[in-house]
């Protein structure tokens, strides 16, 4: 009996907590995922999951079995990686996690271009502003913005991710003029909950140094896209990646504010486990991202 697919289904259900979420991650139907888990339980003669209408939780045996199942799946993946290395070409599945805004506006198009170049590689891309555990959650690599804590991971800095300060023309027309960053204290500054820019915004001073000013807003969100909608609707000023707002700027829905005071950019970093074998697919993706985002950073600076 082939147990690898049922093991993968069981491990994914245990990770995400439901058949539906596991089905999305595995690109299967929820019914098929349920069948795989049931097949595994019948083979073992022991229940692995406690089932409710909304969520599945591990039984005591399921908890112990999951640890062994993960070891088996890791060994299978290692064997597949050996085959990839022996063939010398990128192939297999890459598991990637990235922040939402960067993932939608920058990484998503890059992944499409990469997959067109390497047709034997499959990509699982998870977009979340919450920090994931690269090793425990089974990712090959993750993208993170800003300064990094010492995590024991290998880090590659891909370059700056420029920010822009913008607002709708209607908002600016109805409010006091903004000629200096200190003026922002009298304005609605739309807040991004997952960042240091939640309450303080920093700008390069044309006279030298950095100006950091406190800001506040009635609207605080943990995703950037609703902030863009709010800014276009005239609710306040927005400080977010330029790429996200470029279309609204081109349409005239937003205009840049304080162009002489350039916002202090965040940085994009690519991280992967130090002991992770650098297979052809991982190496090719690393090299692709370094080249692509370095070129984009140089183009923005010009």
C-alpha cells in the first residue's frame, strides 16, 4: 500500500487544522484529502483525528504519529532532492512564505517569470504578515522586510523596497498644507499594524540625517491593500511601498506628498535554513531573485 500521499494529507491537515485548508494547500479536493486520512486510519486501525464540523484536532495517538510521519516525509523529500541533484536541473516543489504586499505586487510576478523559465519546478507560495517558523513549517525559504533578528538562518539582502508618501488630491485640498514632515502631526496618517511605521514615520532630511515624526490615525489595518482603498477614498495619508501605489498615482487618484523628504525605505531579505541542502531548484530561485530584485532596485534608484 502506498502511504506517502495519505501521510502528506494527514500531516497537512494537522498543520492547518481543516480538510478544506489542507485541500487548498495540496491542490486536492477536501473529499479526497478526507479519503486519504481515512485510508491511513483504516490501515493503522487507530483514529488520528477528532473531527468536528469546522475543525480537526489530533488524538493523543495522532500527535505521536505525526512526529514520526514528518520524519518519513522529510526522508522522502531528501531522497527526491538527491534525484534532483543527480539530474542536475531544477525540479520538484519549492515552499515559500512572504509578506502580503510584497508577495502580491513584487514576488508574485517574479514567481510567474521564474516558473516560466523552470517548468519542472512547482511553487507553494504562502502570503502572510505573521512570522512563520521556516524549519517547523517546512518552508524552503522566506522573505522578510526590515531589520532582521539573529535567527540562525542564512540571509540574503535583495535591496531596498522604496516607500512613498501619498494622499488623494481631495484630502489635500480640504486640509492644512503639508510642507514639512512635522506637519503630519495635524493629519490623518493611515496606520499599518505590522510594522515600525505604525506610529512613527521617518524621512531623509535634504539637509542631512533622518527626521522621525510621530503619527496617528483613526484607521489601523494589518493588511496594506485596505489602506490603499482608504487613501484613494480621501481618508488620510498613506506610507507604503511605491509599487503598490504606482497604478493609483498614474491614474491621478493619489499624488506624492513631500517629494523632497524621501521616506526611509525598508529592505527585502531572503532567508533559508543554514543546514538546508542547496538543491538546483533552491539555487536557481535564489539566483533568480537576487538578479531580478537587484536590477529593480537599481532601476528605481536611477
